[in-house]
C-alpha cells in the first residue's frame, strides 16, 4: 500500500482532459477518419459556421477552434467537416465520468470533456501515477478515446499539468517545481488570465507568471480587485477549492443565443427568432427542472456593438410564452432600429423548482391552473402533430439543438 506517496495533510487531485473530444468521438465511431484532418463545425454554408474542435492533424495545418469554416478550408483544403452529433458526445461523456466514479465518488465534472477527481483516500488502489495510468488506459480501451491527466495537490495545478502533455500525456506538478516550470511562462498562458487581464497586467510590468507570483498585492487589488489576489495565489500554487460532486447541481442562469444568417431589421424574422430562443430556453429549464426570476435580452448589432437589458420579475417563469412576451417587450423598448446580427435570451436567478415556494392568492391560483391546462393541451397536440404546429420554424431541428449550451446541459446526464 503506497501510503508514502500520499501527503499527510494535503490532497491529491487528478484533472482529466479529453483530447480533441468531439473529433476523437467521431474517430472512435468511424476509425477510417483516424489520422486525417477532421473538424467539427456548424453549417458551413451559413455565417455561423465556425470550427468547434479539430483533430491534431487539422491543427497542424493551422485550423483552430472558433475559426470560420471558410478560413479553415483555405488553410487545409483536404479538411473533413462533420456537424456536431450531440447524442453521441453525451453518451461518451457519461461513460467517461462513470469510469472516473469507479475510482472515487469525489468526481467533479467541469464540462462535457473534463473533470476533477480527489484520490487522496485511494492509496489502496496504488500510487497516484498508477491510478492515472490505469484510468487513461481504461478510457482508451473501452471508448477508444485519448485523454491527458494532470496530477497535483490542488485543482489549479492539476488543470495546469493536464495541459502540459497532449495527447495522451500524464504530468505530475508539485508546488516546489513552479519556479522552474510555471513561472517563466508568459502571464497570458496561465489559466484564469484572459487577453484583457494579461494586457492590464503588462501595463504594470507583469509579463510572466513569476512576475505575478511576486507582484505587490496592493497593486494587484487596485488593478483587478479581489481577482488580483486570487490570481496571485494561483501563481504561487495556492488553491483551496475542494473537488465538489454537488457542483453539477449549481446553476444561476440558463440561456440561448443565435447569430442570424444575415443582418436584419425584419421584425417578423426577429420575432420568429425570439420565439425559437424562448422555446429553446424552456427546453433547458425543463431538463433542469428549474425556473427563474429574471429575463435578460442580448442584442448584437451589425457593427458588433452589443447591449444587454434585463427585467426582474415578481414571480418565476419557465414557460416559453412568458419568456417570449418579456423578451419581445425588452426588444421593442430597447432596439435602436439598426440591423441585428445576434440575439440571446437568458433566464436569470434560476433555481430548482422544488426550492421555489410561491404563495398563490385565489386569482393567481386560478390563472396558473388555466395556463397549466392550456400548456398540457398544447404539449399533447405537439406530440400528436409535431412541434411546429403553431409556430413557423426558423431553423431545422438539428440547428435548434445546437442552440443549447451543450457544455452545461451534459451535467444533467451525469446526475441521472
């Protein structure tokens, strides 16, 4: 029993990061795609078509995530493009997390293709490295999917370590190794430091992660607020966050957005999109059994200028009709008349419906009962005659499915 490999007072955390997940799933499903430049993207004929992920062969040709399809094709004419297959990715993700849970119940999914394991109490299963090797081999053997794993005393360092060797890498990162391994890197390479934050840090002479680790705390807090202190701690390898299996139950907002095929001022087209987005948000709320107390509308104009407007509600909402009515009113009130490029609707202050205790007076109860009866009748008609019985569809079924925040929705599968 390798007790000596486990700290007496600290923790041992694994971060599992699947390599080119969507593309790898497609290759596992169709082995003929292996070794070829492959990318997963939206409809390449529409402006929304961007690269979601790509294989390492495609990346070697310059293809990157969020790149426009036309640009990717120019860099790699032989690029194979496939649309996302969400059901396939969900199934693979669920199996991956099941394999993690066979090691320890302390598993925290972060997104569809990455998660943390706290193996501090798993000494009877072997050394941390032996556990990581077995998990990596098991995922590859059962699912034919590659992954990289970071081993460290906390979540931040474990995530940093998993990025160091890809694909199929396993990296151990200890705090005492930070001055030689992490600190020489550019500050923008550190997890949690975005482009804008990196630029701000450079303005006060912080160019490397080492600079950040040794920076004046007062200067950092003056520049970035509490986030400055947090980033300084991370740069020094400090992270007290536990691996929390219950984190999958936390959500504060549920939304959906869509870029139009073309800039438009057509109010009928805009109304149809708002209706489609509202129905999509309703589906996500139902999936999570949630409701919210606020609606936010996001408008992005033809010149990329973006505005968000919101409304706090006295009662919770979770039905598409309510969401649509409020979002439409927000749009009519705040639209400046210019061509619209993108719209988004978000239900805010969301929570589990079981946690919502609504006090209904007689009038409210009667109205709620009437609406519940109406909604049940509509759902029955939709089941019998199809979902597009009342509203002209703006997008195809597959496109509508892509409007969901899929990286978050997968958590519902994990909880089942």
